[in-house]
């Protein structure tokens, strides 16, 4: 740990920290002169669990993680302007956790002796510190309510993965797209022009970079092709590393750049970007890249235009547009109609998550299929192949699953992998082996859809090679908005078919026919019309599976647009032969609903549409919009 006494260089920016906001310039200077600056490299410990609390710290820049001995998960992350160790300092108790630098970091240390002198000379600093302590307690109290967890970086290092050089078009398109946002782009040329002859680790260079990070919502460091001092600095300085990859994954050891980045950043802080000449529905070979460079998420970009670069930048800046598709049998065709309405407005969704039939539709969206393609696929799977009209001996299930499996494999491609779909995709299934939600993000695409759609009793469960038993995801999460929040930040379109209120049925129980009456009615069409208008057995089963879920308590935030399309009257969840009717009705309804939502000034629809319209909403605008929505 390096120690430096010079803190005055930070005096001009210290008023941005909440701790100093109420102090005068003279008081601020007095407080700063009482502190000692400490510089830490990534991985260096600031305080140790059980140690004495003889100092408190103010984070100047960088990031620190709070963790306890024996626990892998971080309890919290602390960044610029936040205090470290103030609770133990004031309570005079040993440190309750370790605090470690998770990137190159600088802090100001205030010892107990210096604090006592400061309290005599500048009493206002005591009030400021106590106010900061109160804010920390308020923040910890707020954490008692479950928070959405989504990875969002303030600083990103973009480096090359593999051995094949990235084309110049990739660099140009990335720079053009980033320049259109609030992001700061920093490469070695910019550093050298501002600090000629200075090493990237020099104090004045580091201070300048940290001031950039403090002012900009996103800083992107562009690394070189080798592990020179600048590339290493960029990787250490970043919260996240993005590997740009070209061609097939090379066989053999990691390159020096890859090895250093993987040493510094865990898989949860990595992204993989595969660069292609042309856009397609799916590619091949992504699993090999992910085996080489395990990453939290991967992306495909085509050099032919800016579309995929727009999507990538939305992910990096926390503005990615998600589509959450709920299950609902034949009602799933409504997803296609709503998707078509948004696509006609130029909206490109960045990531898809679905449950049951929602997974089936979202998988098609992830492959860049348009509504007409999905309509044909729905007809082939559910109508032409009669997948849900093939009863079998009820040993494993009521229906023969073979026709359904063949139809899914034919539509999605027997060899197509989720990793190779053009857009990120996940299917939700229920793991009956662990009694938990199973979020399927890799492996065979058609098998993921099959697992997510395995209605218990109706279809056999899907068994993984590891022996897990998977059934329909609707048992645990029919509207997987929470998993979407965990994967990314930004607006989401959430489409479900739950009832807004109690639904009553005008059915006389005594009128329900027995076995012989029902057989007679089914054999004579005129008597079939006299049957009570009660839901089918499958409809009742579906309602039972999702009965525990409250659609009025979805974890929706201000930028989550929840849409529930009305389905034509008289349509049951098994009426797949009426999929075109459902598709058209939902498409027309969505067009009108979008107009009405825009007229109302709905914040979520504004965020979704802004990304694809002139005057693109920037990161600061999105934050302001979110704040306004929360206040209203």
C-alpha cells in the first residue's frame, strides 16, 4: 500500500462528495489536510476483519468490496464519496468484515488522533461525519427490502480476445456509437497526448482518469493488442472487461492479454463479443469461446450496420431493452402480435426471457425471426403436427411427447445452441430435483424450450444429462421479470395473461356430464353445443399451476412496461388452431395501447421507444426519467 500526504489536488472536486457538501471551502481544506491518502492496487486489503477500528476512510476513486471470512459473496461495494469503517470507528469495536480493493483505488484515511484534533478546530466536520453515518444506516435499512441485482459497470475495458485481430470497422463503429452517448472513450493515444512521456500508472494520469470516471456515467478504456502498461492499466482500472473476438476460438493456452484479464476479473465481470460480417438467425462455435473465456453474458455483432453496436452499448450503459414472455398455452401467439407492433416502430429488443410457451416465442425472437416466421412455426408445431392432440398410455404422461419434440427440433434446429442465437436468451423451467427455478442460458435451444414447456402430467418431464428433472417454469415463475432484472439494467416489456381480478364462472355444477353423457355429447355435434361452458381439463390444470402467483405484485419498476393483452372471447389455452386469431387481435390491441401509453407520458414506453427514435435518450435522461417516475 502506497502512502501519500498530498490531498489538495482533490480539493476542487471534494464538494461533489456528500461528506463535504455542507462545509465551507476553509473547513473542507482543513478536513482534507487532516487526512492521508492511501493508494491500493486491485486485490490489496484496506481493513481486516477483527482488526482495530483506529481509522475511517473516504473513497476518492475506485471500488472496494466488503466481505466476511469464509464467504464468497460480497456484502457490499463502496465507491467514490463513500465512507469506510465509520461504524466501527465511532462505536470503537473491531472490524466486522474485510474491505478489499476490487480495482485500483485511492482513499483518504482519518486516524482517531487526527479526528480528535479536527473536532476541536472544525466542529462542522463532526456533524458532517455523523450525517454520513446516518445515511449509511438508512441505506442498510433500505437493503432489508429485496433489491434488484443487475450488473452495471461504470468503467469498461474493451480488449481483444483470441489471436485474430479485430477489423478496423469494429473499432470505428464502437467509437461512433459510444460518441453518441454520455460515455468517455479513453485510449493510449488520448492519454499520451495529454500526458506525453508519462507512464499510465503515474499519479497525475490516474487522478485524471478517476476524475473522468467521477463525472461520466460510463468510461470505456480501449486496450491495445498486447499486455503493455496501458492495456494492463485499462484492465485494472475497469469494473468490467469485454473481450472482442473474431472467427473461431483458438485452441491452446490463453493469450497474455486474456490471461491477465481473467486473473483480474472474475467471470461475473466479463462479457464476450463475437464479431461477424453479416447478421443471421444463429451462428456456431460460441460455446468454444465461452469455454475459453467464461463470461457472464455474450453478444453477437454484425459489421454491416450500427444495429448490434447500439444493442451492445445499451447493455454497457445499463439501458438494454428486455422482453419478458409469460406462459399461457395458445395465448402465446399474443406475444408475436405485440412483438410485431413494437418492431414496426423500430424497436430492437436486446435480450429475451420466457416461460413455457413464452420461452418458445422468445426463442424465435432471439433468432431474429419475424412475426410471420413465428406464426408459421406455431402452426407447424401445434396444429399440423397435432402435438397436443396425441394421447398415450398414461404411464409417464397423458400425451405422447415424440411429435412435440420432433416439431420443436425442426423449427429451432436440432443442433442450434442457445449461445449461438443472435440475441441473449433464457428459458425458465422448474427443477423438481432441487425444487428451484432453473434459468437455462446455454445448451440445445429446442431442448430448453421443451423443458420450459413440460406441463406436469400432460407431458413427461425433461431430464438433463446430469439427472435433473425439469418441468414447466410456470410452477415457480410464470412471468420471469426477476431473472431479467438480475441479468441486466434498463427498460423491459413484460407480457402476461394473468387475470387482473377474480374471474367467476356461470357454470351449474350439477350440469357437468358424467362419462357416458360426455361420450354421447362428443359423438353427436348437436349435443356438444349443450355442454356447460366450463374450462377444459388442461385450462384448469394451467390455472392450478399458476394459482399461487400474484400478477398484481410483480416486481415491476418505473421502466418495466407490463402489458396484458385481452384474448378473444371463447378461446381456451389449448385452442392452438386459433393462433392466427389471437395474433391479429393482440397486434391491433398493442398498436392502440402504445399510442395511449405515449399520450399518457408513460415512462417505460418512453424509454423503450427512445432508443430507436431520433434524439436517442442518453444515460442521464434515463436516470432522470426513472427518478421522475418514482416520484410520481
